[in-house]
């Protein structure tokens, strides 16, 4: 033990709930536990200076799936499963908005668009044909048509003339959201310790012993909210998926507002004020992007740049200001894994690239398992 008496007494003794991961899921789990157990001692451990996965690294899409994604999901999930998944994402977004407020997260309901490259004729035709069917199965949830056909008014090039529009989609400021969640946790007497990597744990009848670097401590309940880093916890049901992103410098007179999807969601872009943020390209190298390494690759960054130059901003000069990557958690099924994995140990993982939408609900659900 390398701790002083004071450190052990205040941070690591009589711990009721320990959460591993200080991202969207972990913070919402802590806040929900505080609602249910007002006098409990809650500790969050984070292995990075900031959340290591995607919570502070995502594109800030308040969305629940483009039409091509939904159609693709129907090929591997039942209709009921797809509807339930969309309902969870939508409920999660409402929970996030209720907890933090639209102004705090800078929610802008510009709507979402899907565009199709000229060479993607089959997907374009299929999505247009299935708009009435998808609207029909989603109408009980949204009480209105979700998808409609619109003529491209943004000046994109190399695409089919019609975009598919979704008025229920918006964009948020990811940094504002995460700062607000951390602030809410601190205000609710939830302890957050960064750069604390969990090396192991052992559960028994009424407690869990947690091993971190240099010492161990006991907690009554342990929650893993580690999403893209949960492969070992779930026997391979969750795989890491790296997402590479870039953002431009400000572009004068930028006339693009909204969130945009391309190629079944494998590419996505949006405006952030007068900048363009663009990410994706994992489908160019699935094997290479199944990694937890936070890095960029020349192949994917070149593709993102060419999309900017040839499709998104074909007639405007631009410069790239910043590039980064985040780690998502995916699997063969898109339903999140929310369960007790051993006695007094729980996990909420496999968010399928929809952490902004579904993370708040998954955090609440694992807290409610207790």
C-alpha cells in the first residue's frame, strides 16, 4: 500500500460503487446511482487524462441511424429488434437533453441528410424505394414521417441529385456535453480519479477487490463502462473499432449546415460553425481499424481528404486544422450489452458507434441492475 491514511480514508475506504470509465456511460451510471442511493460513496476510475474511448472524441451527432444503416440492420436483425434499438437511441437522446439541457450541449436541430455517390446506384435506388416502408415502421415512435427526399442544395459533387432528409436529427458540442457531465458528477459528490488503470478484480459474496497500480481496495459493486475496451470482459462479444476524424480551419461563407451520412454511415460529416468535421473510413481496412491504438493512417486520412476536396467542398479552398481518432465498441449484434458479468460486477458496453444517443440510457440501465 502506497497511500497515506488520509488518502485511503477519503477515497478508497467504505466504497459502495466503483465505476470504470468516465465517459458518457460511466458518468450517467454514477449520476443515476446518486439518484437511487443519495448517501452512497461513488468512485469513478479513468485510465486516461480524459476518457480514452470515444466520449470526448466523437463527431457530436445527435442521431439514431441513417436510412441506409437502418435498412442494413434489417438484414441482420429482426424488424422488432431494429425498432427497439432506434427507440433506445431516441430515448437516450431525450435523457441526455433532460439531464443537461439543450443550451448547455449546444443542440442545433438542423436535421440530418444522407447522400449517395454516383457509383452507389443500387443503395441509392434501394433507399428511395424503401422510404415509405421505413417511415411506416417508425411512425408509432415519431408520430410523423422520418425520412423524405430532397434535392441537394449544398453544392456537393459526384453524388445523386436527391438527398434523404431526417428532421429529427441534430448536432451537439461534444466538449460542452462532457464538461457538463463531469461538472454534474462533481456537484453530486461523485469522486473521479484519472490515470488509474484497473489491472484486475475478484468478486465475492458481498464485495469486489479491485487491483490498480501499486495497491488494491474493496467496493460493494463494480461497473465497467469501458465500451471499446471491453473485449476481454465479454469473451469477444465486443470488438474495438477505431474512428478517424479531421476538422478544417474556418471556411468563409460556408453554406453547409446539418449532419450528413455517406455509405451506410461509414462516413459522416457536419458543420461546426464555419468548419467541416469529417470522419469515418473504417470500411477501407476493417482489420487494421479493429484496434485500441489512438492513431491515424495514411490510407484513411487520404480518403477523407479526397472526399472533402471532390465531394463536400469541391469549389472552396480549405485547410485541415486537426486530426484525431476515437475507439468505439461494436459487435455482430447492435444491441448494447447491459448485464451482471459476475457476482456484484456489471457492464454496459457495445454501443455500436451510437454513444451520444444511447450512452445515457445504458448508464442508467446498468445502475438500475443493482
